[in-house]
C-alpha cells in the first residue's frame, strides 16, 4: 500500500483556501476515506438539509496531488451550487451552473496559492 500521508494535510489546506476564496452558506467538513468505502466514487458531497451542514469525502485512491485537487474542486463546486440546481434528478447535478462554478474555482487554483505544485494539476 502506498503512503498517502500527504492527502489529509493537502485537503485541509484546500478547504481553508476554498472557504476564504469561494465561501459557502453553511459549514462543511472534509475527510479522506478508504476507497473501498466509497462505492467507486472519487469524491462525494453530501448535505444535511435539516441542519444545513455539508460533508466532502475524498477517496484515498488518488495517486497524485493533481487528482486530489481536481476531485476537491468538483465537490466544492457541488457545495457552492447545491441550492441552485434541481436535486430531484441525477441529470441536473452537472448542469451549466455547476460547470461554470467549477471553472471559476479551477482558474483560481491555477493562478493562486503556492502551497501545492500547480504544474502537477495541469495534466
């Protein structure tokens, strides 16, 4: 098994950066979870509507920082657009609003923080 000790610190840095640059309307926690418990998902965003809080879970299967960053961006974009989409159908999860938000976050990551190597992100 490969050493993935870099994943949790990177996820914490990404969460802090995203919260400052692309804030949410609710608190969100971020976790790295074993791939075998993720039902073949690379990442997942879930919201508890009753308590208005979210959870982003990222699979530990990511072999590079770039993969983890890309998955985090996608899940953060879901969190940012969750109340702007029709959540009753699976087809609307990746609607144009989501893609626009994901693009904004991706652009900011490429231009922004120096706590990770963005050249690895640009595969």
